[in-house]
């Protein structure tokens, strides 16, 4: 067998090693355009988990690599004169040059031919090769040559970065967030061998320009960085090696295989340097390729298996890298945060590290985060314990005069079970049990302001006395038997009205018994949906009046709060999104015009709703569709409502148009809440695939939302909050007297379970290489 490998970076060399071990008879050649020791860059970083993989696949290179490594456990965050250190991270740094020399040496030992200064521009010379590995890096010539086939998507990110080195020793992975007269600069730095550290500097394009970095040569820009970070460098030099300022390209390729050619490493996909996974991904690609070649009967099958088997893992890492890079791009959002909350945000930015996980690893740090959070709550006039605070989820919140005893919320959810809009026994039990279950705030389902405003025949309403009596009974029960507050969500279905019950076909038009529907523009939701009537001024006035009357009824029912539904493509949302609003009058066109009618309704409600009671608005912060609402628009929408007196923005997304492309995942809407909260400076509630109390605490402690709503989890677990309170030992959670024996039992058991769980986690956690090394070098006297 003949294998040609184009590119002698980590991907190409490691693939050569593993394939040669597997097929000693194969003729394997690596073609590298540079000289053997002519490599750019400084250090690379691997996690313990990646090194475990290397140990399994090639112990000799693993041993040599790890002998050369610098180990560390801590991540240190420097921000506004503070430093926060978090242990238990298990990372290793190594010189890229040493890594490549080790891999070259190992490849040679095994009999791989290494040809340097061999710049390949045409793969035709490998016509007799059984396999051609394209490991030619981020600017892959061959990926571009077959661009139509591989279909790479290149997303060039906005921030500028430069990769430098230093002699400054470091004992932790170090992030420095530095304020300057031009704007924020960030350094990502770590030691990779004795006396050498990698320094990646990053800044936004405006700061880059203001700081006059444009057009400077390497030496000049290193001098500028040394000026900015000199206080930390303590006289150590900054070193350069092709350290030009660049923009990071996030690359994703639709296909990785063409005939007998296969893309590996950066050539196929990149991961942002802030999660330090580029070299890991490159070498693990080589592992995946070797595994597939080992298993599969033919080359074709092997290459297909490589691509199919590897893609998910690569995309997961890329997603984490994406989330992380966006955090760094928007660091200014958090610049006025308390430093410990800022550091918590840095640690939890990519979702892998959470509140609970940090509590195990760095209890003192989390205790400081909790105290800072409690102090903020205390500053709002709550008499909370700041020395031994409860977890953020159980901290109170005030909106106008409404006080919530905790931050967990039951999201609005249609039950499709009303008769002529009247909430019945099902609703009474549903809302009642969720209130008893401990959530601080409960939202009603979308309650329709008129018969024609309903989504389905099963939707609840609030336009007549019978409905008012039904809601009154529910509100009275909640107030009499729980500590929960209850918010009425009012809405109008618009073009999504006159549709079937969820279980008969979501958003599908009713076959009989429907009614005329309204929208901003006459565009049907499905091609076979009813064409809505474009609203004229008279229709607007009638709808506005219906909202006000429903709010007045809501006040008589005793609701604590009112939410205006302007999300999910319903009537008011149809005005906001340019995809559903094609009007040419004063209610269409610019965002300000599109917001005019929803704001009018809001203002009318605000005037009718008692001044001491809060109001929220639910928005779709993105349409997940080309030409639709984006996060930046959502910030403008939130600002407009905040000016009109909104107390909370309930940040949801999508459901505007049928052909949207939402990107789901854990907590997938939280970034939008983060953006709205920290750019528009308005309180937010986030929601969407948040399923654990750990996630709730992570989001709140990082300042990404003020309240966290859970929809589907509450459908199966009304006592989500009570159980979470038991886990976190939040004794003050409300429990009705009838249920107290259950509360006592779960609190007792949870304390024990939690202790067992933590012991197990600690026992099950292998020692990091840094810990092992520290133990091995510990002087005997210290034993
Ligand atoms: C600023 C920055 C910081 C980073 N920090 C880290 C980090 O801390 N940890 C980490 O793991 N990763 C890091 N990376 C990522 C890492 O450098 C890459 O992801 C990794 O090197 C990818 O390996 P590769 O083998 O796919 O590509 P490369 O290492 O780029 O290797 C490709 C090779 O192909 C050669 N080549 C290209 N074209 C041809 C041709 N036509 N003919 C012959 N040879 C060719 C090139 O000369 C090169 O040697 C960082 C990247 C950047 C930009
Ligand atoms: C069955 C069901 C009904 C819903 N009804 C409403 C509703 O009436 N009003 C509303 O604003 N959102 C409604 N939603 C959206 C939820 O409030 C929530 O945003 C969504 O389910 C995502 O959160 P989750 O992942 O916690 O379920 C509904 C969701 C579900 C699953």
C-alpha cells in the first residue's frame, strides 16, 4: 500500500505514525514544504483526556511528549487588579517545535519517509497512491482546489489576534483582561517549557485601530503589547515568530473525503484558540482515520467511516469553540461586572464547566461567587445572608413591588385543554401543583384576548366572565397555598390562529370550525394555511382594546404580573419581524416602524395595569432565518420596550417562519438573553433546553439572566424547584404544611446523597498529570 501525506504538521505526522504502525509494509511518505525544524508558533496545549488518548495509541511518542511537557492545574483570571485561580483543570503545554521534532523522529523510526522543502501543488503525482491525506493546514490548497466538492464554509471572525512568546514563567493557564485607553485587550498565556510561554493577544477591531496597531511590524507590535502588559511581564521579553495580527477563520467543510483523498486537521475544520483544541483535533483526526482504516474492509468504506464517525465530535468541539470565541468577542458586555462574577463567566463560557462542577473543584471560588451574588441581592434591599448565602437560584428578586422568593420560573405553556377559552379542572390542578412545587414565578399559558385571538380551539382566554372566574379560582389557590407569584401571559395568535391542537398537528390549519385570522401582512404560515387579513387601523384599535380589557380582567383575578406575548410569530411578533411584516405604511419598514403597534399595545396595557405591578414582554430574539431578526435587533427591541416601562424581557427565539434553521443544544437561547441583558441593560429571563438546577445556577451566577424559566422539565416534574432546594440545602423554600414530612425527608436524603455523590466524583476523578508530578517531586519531609 502506498500512502502520500501532504503536510507535516501534527495531523500529518501523527497519521503517518499510526498508519505505519498498523501497516508496516506500507510505503508512507510525508511531504512538508518547510524545513524539518522550521516551524511557526510557540506552545500547544493538551488536556489530560487528550494525553490519555495519545498514551493508548502510541506509547513511545506519548512518553517523549510528556517528558517535555509543562503541567498545570490552575486557570488564573486577571481582571481589574484582581486574580482568581481555579484548580483541577489538568492541562499540559509543550513547544510546538519540540512536538513536531518528536513526531518526526518517531515517524522516521517506524520507517516513514519524510520529505522536507517539498511544496506540493498537484496531487497528480500521487496517481499510484492508495490514499492521499490532505493535512495541509488552515489555508489548505487542496481544500480550495476542490472547493465545489468539499464545500468549506469560512467564517472570518471579527477580533484580531497575534501569537507571540515570552520568557515569563507562568504556573497557570493565564487570562489577562486589560483595560487601556483604546479599549480592552486580552492575553491568553501559558507556559510550555522551562523559561518559555505562549502569549496570544486578542482585541476587537475598533480597539485595534485606536491603539494604532494597524501597519506595525512584528517588532513594533510586540513592543506595544509589552507596553500594555509590561506590569505582568516583569521585565521579560515578548518574542515573535511570524506573529502577525490576524482574524481567526472558523472553517467547517461539508465533505471531508474525495475519492481516495481525505482532509485532516485544520484543513477540514478549525477550533478557536481560546479552547486550545486545534492540535488536539488534528491528532485525534489521525487517530480516527487510523481506527477506521483498521476496522473497514476497503479504503472507500474506511474513509466514509472516518468522516461519519468523527464529524459529531469535531462539530461538538467547534460548537464549544464558537461559544467561547463569541464570549471573547463581546467581553466589553461584562466589563463592569464584579471581578469574581466576571471570572465565573470566563470559566463557564463554553458550557462544559458549570456551577456544580466548579463547586467540587474550587469550592472557595464558588463560595466567593455566591457571596458576591448575595451582596448584589442585599444591595437591592433584601435581608439575605451574605456570609453563608444560598445558591443564586434561591436568591430573591424584586420587580416593581413584586417579590419572588427564588429565580426558578414555570415557562408559559399552552395546555390546549380549555373549552371556549375557560380554564377548567385540568388547568386548576396543573397550575396549582406547579405553584406548590416551589417555583418562584409561574406563567400562565398564552391567554387569548378574544375568541378570534386563539391559536387553537383549546386555548384559554380572558374575554368573558366565565373565563375570569376560572382564572380567579386558580390565582386564589396559588396565593393561598404557595409562595409563588403568578403572571398572566396575554397574546393574540395572528396568522398562526385557527389551527389544530398540538397533538393533532402543530400550527396546521383547522379543517373545520376555524375563524378569520389577522396579521401584519397577508402572508400565510404554511402555503396551505389561511391567508391572514392585513390589519388596518380599525383592527389595530379593536385588538388593542381587547388586550386592555383582558388586562383589566387579569387585575380583577389578582394576577401579580402581566406579560405581553410578542414572540413566536404570533400577531405582535408578526409586526416586529421583517419576514412577516411587509407593510409600506407607518407600521412597516424600519425596526422603529415595525415596533410601533406592539409598543402601542404595551403602552396601553402599562397604563391600564397597576403601577406597582411589573410587566414583561416575550420576544423572539432571532428568527433563525436569513433576513430575519438577529440578536442585535433584539437588543434594540428590548431597549424600546424598556423605555416604554418593561421590567423584564422574556428572551425566547424563533417560531416566526416555517423554514427557520434553529441551532439547538443545551441552554441554546441563553446567549441571546446574555446579549439583551448585558447590552440593553434590562433584566431578562432566559429559557430553552435548560434542564438542571446546575444550569440555572450557572446562568444566574454568570450574569446571563435574572430569572430562568423551564418549560418541558416542569411538565414532568412540578416539584423541580423543591427538589433542587433540597439538593442545595435551601431550607427557606416554601412547602405547604400538608407536604412538610416529604420536605423533611427529601432534605435529609439529599444531604446524604449529595455527600455520597461528591465523594464518588472525587474518588472517580483520576489525578491530573500536574497533581501526579507534584506528588512525585514532593520532598519526603513534607509527607
Ligand atoms: C494563534 C493560535 C494559537 C493556537 N494555540 C493552540 C494551542 O494552544 N493548542 C493547540 O492545540 N492548538 C493551537 N492552535 C492550533 C494549531 O496550531 C493547529 O490547529 C494545528 O497545528 C493543526 O494541525 P494541522 O496538522 O492540521 O495543521 P498545521 O499545523 O498547520 O500543519 C500543516 C502543515 O502543512 C504544511 N503544508 C501546507 N501546504 C503544503 C503544501 N502544499 N505542500 C507541503 N506542505 C504543506 C505546512 O507547512 C504545515 O507544516 C493555535 C492556532 C493559532 C492560530
Ligand atoms: C407544550 C408547549 C406549549 C407552549 N406554549 C407556550 C405559550 O403558551 N406561550 C409561550 O410564550 N411559550 C409557549 N411555549 C414555549 C415555552 O414557554 C418554552 O419557551 C419552550 O418550551 C422552551 O423551553 P424548554 O426547553 O424549557 O421547554 C410552549 C412550549 C411547549 C413545549
